[in-house]
C-alpha cells in the first residue's frame, strides 16, 4: 500500500473516532507500581471499564506495560507503532498528550 494512502487512512480513522466521541486524551498515563489493580482503577476513572480500548503513549514505561498486560480488553501501544487496525478495532481510543504531539509531528513530516 502506498505510504500516502496509509497516512490518509490513519487520519480518517482518527477523525472518525473523534466525531463519534470515542477519542479520549489524557495528560499523563503512568502507574507507580506494576499492579493490575491500580491500572483497573485508572480505567474505571476514565469510564473504560469493560470496553475494548487502545491506549497510545509516546513511550510506555515498564510499570504501565506490566500492569496492562493481564487485561484482555486493553491494547497498549506506542505512537510510532499506531496503525489503522489498532484504531478501528477498539471502542475507545485513549491518547496521552505526548502521543498526540508525536502523531501530529508524524503527519506534518509526511
């Protein structure tokens, strides 16, 4: 697939999520200790409990990755690895502010 077509599809998918109200932007998303219980509490505060969600971070820290790996409804990915399937294959898309900046810079470079 052409690189420009991929970028256009990614932009369209992000726009679709935003129009449907399924795009959530958070300031920072990190867990102090690698406990799934703490991560579940964060998900409940964001009303993501039970929804299939993709969480996009600019650089995931080790504790967050360890906390999220046991939850089957959550996909944790980095902004540089975000693809169209990950965007469309979830109910809610959660982006950190740093991930938004990384995605914007990626779109402006292309």
